[in-house]
C-alpha cells in the first residue's frame, strides 16, 4: 500500500467538517474516553476493543457520506502496511468507480492516508484470533482466518446513491473479545456487533 497522502480534491464547498477533520474528532473523543478508565484495569481493555470497532464503523459511515457529497464512489481499502492491517480511503477520480489501476497511477486519489487501529486503540487488531461463528454465511471461523470479508480487493465501496459493496471486518480486542463491523450492501448502513461467548451468538452493540 502506498504510504503517501495526496491532497483532498474538493468538488465544491460545503459546510461542516471535512472527511479528515471528522475522523480526527472521532479519534480524539475515543482517546478522551480511554483516559476515564485506569490503564491497568480489565474494564479499560474491554473498552478499547469496542471503541476501536465503533471507530472503524465511523470510518465506513464517513466514507458513505463523502460519496454522496462528491457524487462519486468512495472506498475504504485494507492492506498490510508497516506490520499491521491498515485502512485508507480512496475516491473515484474519473467516474468509473474505484479501480485497481486507477489507485496505482493516482487517478483515484487517496483522501485519507493509511491508519492502523492499534495506533489509537492499543492491543486491538483486525484479526480472527479465536473460534467464531461467521456472520455472512461463511460457517465457522478459525483463528488465523481472513478477517476481511469484503469481496475482491479488500475494499468496502460506497456509492453516491447510498449503497455499498457490503461485507464484514472482524476485530480482536486486547481483552480477547471479538467484534465485527458489518456493512449492508443494499443500504450502506453500518452495524457494530460483539461476540457473546456465553450465548454463542453475535450481539448488536
């Protein structure tokens, strides 16, 4: 994954936060929330995982909003970067959707540079680290299975019409808890779920 950050290309002026500003505010609020719980406590470790999942959900929701604002497809792409599974945000620059060749040559610009969840949420990984039931009809999931269930290219695409390519990203919290961020294809809506081991089921947060 390229590590350079390209300038955000604007298609017009609009009130409110820009995409990077919104994500910065969300990350700041998450950090403030973490400070309210003692570092060494089990409660804090549990909070970190859920905050990370909610942050990723906000990334998806912000990409959906940005697609509508631009009138162009916006995608959240995942790839290995500096030893972690990172995400970055890319916008369609030529009207044909977010394509692999356009990402490589810069036609589809990067509007958010690569980010690892562990930077802001220590101990959290995009990973499947325990046996889990799949959410998208994938059957049982085993430790080490692919946590990115987004289809080809490990991209979550959002269209100006509000739909998405759909899929699920699985997270492993520092306390061992499992979370999932699911994007619904038909509506682009985003849900955060946690795995309830006692019930053996995923529960919406």
